[in-house]
């Protein structure tokens, strides 16, 4: 992403405040609005541009259209000593996954590991956001979700039956946690939307036409195509398995039942996720673990490099760099998005972004 | 793999019997030898050619050189209600992982989910073998391991610090379980060894020279190169995270500490694995789950296809087809491997393969 010409820089406290005010104006409880704003801003700060304030107009549209429950009663059913099933009551995914992750951490403290399944949730932003949370408690987080639209086909297929179903793993270190966050598609769909918004051309190998298998490089035409999986059949197989574990296991949507939340603002999505938390100290003392992680990270960073490679990047590096840079310089907002946000602020009668 | 000219077909009962006899002659307990033979034959039947009888000469070499403990005392320490740490006492990996998987299933029956970490184990064959086991108990299996040699570098790097660290997930259906089994490298190293044995040329994009980044296509020269990860930085990141979860978390080897078991027959490898088992009935009735899995599988199979694609293949299809075909026609054994096995049988004074 190198087209920065039409990007403004807005301080994170301003984007966070706009998001929170819009959600309150749209009918969310004050604390829920603040939590969603916090997590969406964290997405923006850590470089998940397709998951932060970019989604605000769409989320408000869904709240207005009845697609989200504005004031959900999220319930947790303990189904065994180490498992729970969370029913999100169709609330904002951020609220549901915050609750589910807290539950996973609390259970794992007692039982060493926990698996919390989630049904009736919604789009919750970048996977890394939740996988990272257990790290602050000396735990490993392992998160996956069924994506909210089917942009992929199974390998060799031409019907859109699979989402970009992401997987994320967070691991504490002596420094910032390592956060691995991967879409099972060759690229995250949020990135495609960002390309469209910025008028950029996509590389070949991202999308193909279902009829001919030819490449599509215009992001505005991506809806006519099939998003290809990461690593050919591997990404497609992993997207399927995540669909079964995060969707079917929880009685949540997968495959043909997935509601395309980009096209439909009103229908409940019944989004599924799962979170595994592992209490490190049940296996090895936490300090031993983080020291060993640090040692291996040092080895990898000090590695000889292939010709033309300047820096070795490890999972979480880009997030951390981006976070520091954007806290200092502000969140980049495309002119087109800014116009959408101004329109939204006017409609909801809240202060616009640039007045904050 | 289309060079079938120098392949003989040997019945699975004959390969299984040879493996068991060789292991007993090499000093394993009768039941342990039988268990290893069973699992290695299952690897051969299901198409994991780099993990079956192909490994027998190397395993026997390691047993003779003291690299494996012939009669290990495998111990299980319950570290929390839902977690356990298995110490393999440097026994054959197949024995250690069989024990660990049984433990994972037993714990998950009580607590809904279990996480069993393993240290001081060894190469245990294809990941799918273990991920599939919980399915027969109405459970999901989720397995990963630190590979027994570092053939990969971190993305952009030129030092061999990462293995092909595999990940496998097994899910029951109304029919055979779905088994997803993926190396985090672009190709499994066993496949490379198979190419070498059969004198085949590797495609570009599998190995590069560390000094220049140029492709290596001669499998005999693969040891001079770097095996590339699946999906570029994604495969490398996932290999690292698996290394931390299956290695470091268990006090097992990772990174610089990995012993290359292809080059060193005598040193203990301290191989790490983990197995997660999830009891499906704690989330949704098992029959509901398998019926839903079947429905989604039907949808995917009936999918329209891209031009030139004959059949949609799902995780586990190739295993199942291969198993049926090889049970009928026998396990394919390359002439060069057969010669090695004849030599081994003579050394151990057991009946050769073709006399069985």
C-alpha cells in the first residue's frame, strides 16, 4: 500500500471519540459503545485498516436496519469444566468476543486450557485483537472465526462457499507479545476493500473469474470473482476446518448459510468464533517460557538474510511499529472515507471528525 | 508423482510384518514394535510415503546408535484438570504420541477439552495419523509438532532455523473423518526425499539457494538450499508459532536446538508435540454435528468447478482413496528402497519383504 497521497492523519483519540459517539447515537449502551470504539481504534492503530473506523458507516447502517441487536443480553453457558458456549444475542461482535475471551481466560486459570465457542455473534474486527488478550495474563490465545461473507471457493471450485476464515495466535514474550494473524485467503478481504477505496490495482493471483479462471485486478470488480486461498489447497482446507470448528460446532453459520453482511444490513449473521486459552505456567514457569521465546526471537532476527531483504519481520512486528507510528502521527484516513464519516456524523448529529 | 515405473506393489500385511520383526530384532518390546508397525503401515496406506516403511532403515539405525530409547518409560503428568505433560523418555515418537492422544481423549471426556503437551519424543510420522484418532471418540483432534530438522528459514532469512512444523485437524463426519494435514512448508520434506529416491525433478519455488535466492530443482541438492514456506510469510509465521506451542511450551527443542535426525543418529532429539481434543457433544449433539458436516461437504462437492478441474477434493479424500487402492493393490515400494529393506532384513536376520 504505497498510495498515501489522499490520506489524512487523524489522532486516535479523535477517531475513538467519533466511533463511541456514533454508537451511542445509534442506540448502544455507553460502556458498550466505548468498548467497541476502543477495539476498533486498536485495529486502526495496529494497521488492520479494513477493520477499524472504516467499518463504522456499515456498522451504523446495520444497527439502524436491525441487523445488530443494539442492547444484547450476552449469555455464557458452562458446558463442561473447561468449555463454554457463548450466545452473543446478535450483539456487536466486539462485545461478544471481549466477553468470550474474558471467559476463556478465567476458565483456563482453573483448568489449564479452555475452549470457548461462540454463536450468534457478529463481525468482530481483526483476529489478532482477541488472540493477543490472553498474553497479558500469561496465557497463549488461539482464536478463529467464520468470516462474514463467502469470497472464496473450495480449491478447484467456482461457487462462493468459503470465507477468509482467519486464525490468530498470541504468545507472550519478555517484550510485546508475538501475534500471528492470518486470513486463510491469499489476502484479507479488508485489504481488497482498502484497495478499492484508494483506487489501487490488485496484483494478479488474488482474484479469478469463475467462468474462465482469468485474473481480476480491478478491486471494484472483485465481487465478480473468486478470492484465492493462501497456499492453494492448504488455505481452502484450513478455511473449511475453521468453518467446522468455529461455525458448525457452535451451531453458527457456515457455507451456504453465511449471510453476506456487505450486501445485507438487516439479517442476523449468526457468526461463530472460538477462543482457546492455555495457561503457560501449567507447562513451564512463565519466566522460563518468555526467556526462551526471547532467545529464539533473537536468533531469528539475527538470521542471515536472502539477497535484497533488508529486515527480518516476525509476527507482531508490523502491528507494533504501526501502533507506535500511528499513535504519534495519527490514523490515516482516505479522503473518500472522511467524506463518508462526515456524512454519518451529520446524520447522527454528533461532532465531525475534524472538529475533535 | 507420476514416475511409477520402478515401483513394486507389496501387500500391507507384508510391510507391516517386516517393520514389526525389524523393530523386535532391534530391541523393541513386542507390543511396541507392533504398534509402530501398525502406525507406519497406516502412513503408507494413506499415502504419506515419506513417513512409512521408507523411514524403517533410518529408525533402525537410530535404535542401534542409541538415538532412540528402545524400551522407554513414558510418563504422564497431569498439570491441571484439563492439561497434561507427557515425557516420552526418548522413545519412538509413534509410541509417545499414541499415549499422548489416548490421554487427550480421556481428559477431554471429563473436561470437554484437553491440551496435552509432549516433550522428549521423536519423529512420529504424518500429523494426520494422530489428529484423526479422537474422531472415533466423537471428538475433534488438533495436533502439531516441531519437525525433526530445520529445512526452512524465517521469511526473508537465510539461516535454517525453522522446520516444516506440521498442523493437522481431524473432524468426525457421518462417513470417514475429515483429516486436514498440512506442512507449513510449501511441500513436506518427506515428499522431497521421495523425489530424490525416484530421481524426479522438483518444481521451481520449493527450494532456493541461500546465497543468491535462485531455485534448486534437483532433490539431491536440496540440502544446499532453503525450503520455502507455504503462503510466503504466513507459513513461516505459523511454523514459528507451532515451534513455540509444541516445542518451547513443553521444554522441547525448537530453532537452533533442533537435532537434524537425518544427519545425526545418536543424539536425543527432544521432539515436542501437542494434541488438543474437543468433545463435540459438549457443544452440540454429535449426530447433529456430523449431519451438518455432511451437509456442508455435499455442498462443497457439488460446487461448480473452475475450467479444467475434474473433481473437488476435500481434506481426507486422497487419504481415503489411497487407502482403499493400496489395501487392494499393495503399498508402492521403489526399487532403491526395496534394496535397502532387503539389506536391513539380512542384517537383522529377519525374513525379507518378498518372502512374506
